[in-house]
C-alpha cells in the first residue's frame, strides 16, 4: 500500500475503541446516466424527466472504507425532494 | 356483451392531516360509477386498490351509500417503509386478491385519507364493468393467451418486452403520456399482441395504458416493486376470475396507444417493460 493510500485510510476511519471502528458517510446527488432509445430521433439519448427536462438522478449514500467509496444505498431523487418540500412547508407552518 | 376494465385514481397534494380528508379524482377520471339504468344489478366490481403516500403511513377509505357504508366503507392501512430505498412502500395493493366488491349504477364513490400534514396522498382502484354499452375494449381470457404462448408462431417464440420510459406527473396527477413505440418500436405490423404484464426499474403507484384497443379507457398497471406481482399481472387477473382480463393491442395501433403514470411523489422518468405475446391469429373478442 502506498503512503498516499495509507494516509487516506487513516483519514477515512477512526477507532473509538478496540471493538468499534467508524467510517464517514456521505449523501451525494448524482445523475444515473441512464439512456433509452428515441424512436423519433433514431438514437440512444439520456433519460430525462418528461416535464422538467432534467436528467434522471438519485441520491447515493456512500461510506468511505479503506479509501474507497462504497455505495450503501440509493434513493430516488424525486421522492427525496418531495419529502424535503413537505418538511419545509411543515416547518414554515409551525413558525407561522 | 361489452366488458370494460379501467381504473380511477384520486389524489391530494399537501394534506391538512389529523383526520380524514377527501381526495379529488385525477384528470379525466370520475368517482361516479357509470349509469347502467339497472339500479339493483351490480354495474361492475372493484377488483384492486392501491395507494401511496410521499412521506408517512396513513389510512385510506373508499365509501358511498351503496359501497360499504356512508361513513368509512372499506377502510385500509397504508404502510410507510423508509428503509426501502426505492419507494417507501408505494404502491401497496390493498385489496384481497380474489374478492371483487360490486359497485352500483350512478353511485358516487368517496375516496379519503387520514394522513400527516403536508404529505401527498394517492389512492386508486381497478374497476371492471361486465356490460358497458359502447365499450369496444379487447380483452382475452387466460386460456387463449396461454395456448398462444406455448404454441409459438411458425417455430418461433414470440414473447417480447417492449420498453417505454414514463414520467408520472410532478403534482400527484397523471404525467405526460408516451406512445407505446416511442422508445422501442418492435411490434410486427398487423399482428395482435396480448399484454401479459410488466416490470419497471422503480416503483410507481400506477401506470396506465390507453388506446384504440382499450376503448380509449385507461387500463391500470400498479407499479409494485416486486416484479412477481406485475410480470403476469393481467394473466393472473384473468386466471383468478376465470374471465377475460388480458388486453389485446394491435401492432398497427402502437403510435396511438399511450402509457402514462401517476404517483404522489414525483419519482421521475421510469423505464417500464411491457410483456407482450404475439398471437398467431387475429383476436375476435
């Protein structure tokens, strides 16, 4: 293992006790990169939202383990953002 | 006899929460049962229900004076499972598989939910009319389709999956409809195809297919996460009831046959594969 890899490994996890090792988690929003065939255009094109035109995307939960991002789960972006809007609305109502 | 298989979807964005509140019918859907002129004969049957909530568990109910009772009628529970990365339990199929509950001529159904404030809620149901005057829907029985699949055509298996990418509406209503051949144009001209079922790459509360062969009525396809529920949806529906439930689509109508979707939480562009079996002969049903 190179010095750089060793350093990354040390940074990305910490030892709380002999039994427990913790790892950093990140939630990132990424495009899925999906494509589909467009019959009218006669070619493969990126999948986009029919109303907004935005590319298909998702939230990925990543754990950094030994310097490597390990995907632990992925969440539909539209569903997550719908909950975000609902929570914002609820919090605004609470303040009012 | 003109049978009709269709659905009603109802929705509300941003619930008030804390008690039952009414959902409104989605665009071009109506909560009123069709009028048959025969008040004491079932006009049709509710065969399936489905529901979805954007962020929490909830209760739903479907009722009318002639459906259950006029208070809560059929009252069901909607689970919310945030550990499912796909859809948190949207949709759940809320009806017993083999129980079909009659609805009555011109009765108006109510759909309501008791949920959490600011959530979005949808509830829908499949309804089958045994004799709907004016409907020209083409529905085949399980036995006919099963024989066609097993026999093949001229030494070839002709079971296809046709991909179409469908985006449910952003505000709980139906989204933009997409032609059956928009993303995958492989149906062979002049042939009839039986729609067996479907699979999708993400859960969606309900897809619908509408076209000349469905009498321009939407046939529902709940987008359950478990493909074993959906891959043979129409075959099983027909088999359980020993009655025609398998839509027949003619390849020449592919450009006029549209698929759309509805969901409480804007799941985005979703790939849907429709499983078709090519029939060796023209279906005359």
